[in-house]
C-alpha cells in the first residue's frame, strides 16, 4: 500500500511555529517513505473557528514549500459520511443520548462512566450522544514515543461523539476521514497522544483500518507551556520563510546546512538526509 500521511489543522487561528513543526514533520515522513502527503481542514467546530483562518493556513503552507498531493479535504463537507458512521454505532447500541449538565458530570469527576445518562430527558433541548466505553485497555506502539496503553473507561469515560448542537466531535470525524483518505500513518503532535486509544477503539467498532502513529514532541514557550493559538502564539511569517523553516528543521533534529534560495530547495536538500531516529522525543523550546 502506498504511504499516505496528512496534516490536519483546525481553522482556529493562523499557522504558528508549533503547527508548522507538525506539518513539516508529517511531510518529511511521507517523502522519506516515497508516499503522498495530504491536507485536511478540520472545520467541524464553527463556534471556535476564526474567520479567514482556513484561507490563511492554506496560503501559508505553500510559502514554506509544503504542497499537498491532492485537493484539500474540508470536514465541513463530510456531514453525510459522519451520519452514516453515527447510525452504524447507534444501530449497534454503542451510543446513548445524554442530557447531563456540567453539574451532573462534576459529581463523577467530570467523566461520564456508567453507559447511561444520569439526567432525565429534557424536552426543550436535544441530547448529546456519547459512546459507551468499556472497562478495557487499548494499546498501540507509537513510532516515536514507544509502547502506549490506556484504560479507556478511566481515562476518557463515555465520551461525546455528537454534540448538543448537532456537530460531530473530533474523535469520530478524524477516524472516518483517516479511513476515507487512506491514511497509513498519522504524524501529529504529542498533545493528541491520549486521543489515539479512543480513535483506535472507534476504528474497531466501525470496522475501519488502524493506521500507524507517530506523535512529535510539542513546541513549548519560554515558560514551558505548549505553544498554541489559544495561548496567543504568533503566526509564522510567510514573506520570509527560510529562517523559520530552518528553525523548524533544527527542532526536528534534521541536518540542514545546504544552501538554498527557496523553501522547495531547502526541503529537497534535507528530505534525503532525514532520519526518524534523529527526531527528538521530548517537548522543548525551539531555541534550547
């Protein structure tokens, strides 16, 4: 099977340095394998979207030499596919409606664990839908972080897959679209490491293939916090991309001393010497 990787940003703000690390890391893994690299816009959470962010991200990636092998997939166009997956889960009795309020959940430590809603049905509002999660462990081998195991019930409880507003949650949409796009390896930030067991469990329920996983270390700010849009991480500058791209490559442990006039040249020069064994495992600040 042809290697297929992907970069799947959310349009909650412009591309920042941490997101660019994930994009370049996934691109390098795909190119090393002689495979394809796709881009998916995870625009399924309208309340969190920033107007113009998707357009900004998609115009910034080519400025850094990152060209997808195919058209961008927008999750906002995939509602019908998520409906089909949801109905399969509902027919199998794997999901249940939930009217629990935050105060209801607070009594259980913020995690729903009983497989049934503990609140009475409400006629004035629709329910969220949760997946019934067993008291079971899911394990997988991460290509960078090593063996992983998680008790789904203790770590996640009965998690939401369709919200009250009708929007599908990240876990379900991600699983359905990774299968649709034929993704063979998911390379992404380590902040999503604990989501992987939930996604593997959903893949098993839906009869979908499980890709390989590689979770890159996170970029931290000077205070040791994850660099993120919500914490005010600044956008990368697409008008002067080479210095930033060199910093990204250095963060990923890639030797990149070759002269280059463009990002395309720099990526071409470094992709040949990229070695997964040189990837760092621990999150850090990009300048040490």
